[in-house]
């Protein structure tokens, strides 16, 4: 096993996973071509910390839809 001596890691974090989660992670590692489960988990953490633009875009669309419905409801109440 090769150790990563090129970069300095700040802290080691231990996480307990269920067997089902471990199997799912192993499947993703092989299908998406990650070097190891740790590399996949680091990428997942980085994506969460950055925020996922596809979710924020979807959230903005949903919010816009609700705001439009709210304005329509106000108009309907006023007209009644």
C-alpha cells in the first residue's frame, strides 16, 4: 500500500458505515473510476462543501414557482 507523502493531511476522521453503504460506495468507486473509496469520499465531501450548482439551480426554480403561485393567490384574494 502506497502512502500519500506529497501532501499534508490535516486530520484523520473515522466514519462508521453500514454494510449496504460500503457496498454502494465500492460500486461507485469501480464504475466512476475513483482510485479508492477514500478518494470518492473526499470528492463527495468537497462537493458538499462547495455546494452543488445543479441543486441550487433546481432550488431556485422551485422557489420561483412558489413565489409566482403566491402572487397569483394574492390577486385571486383581492378580486374576491
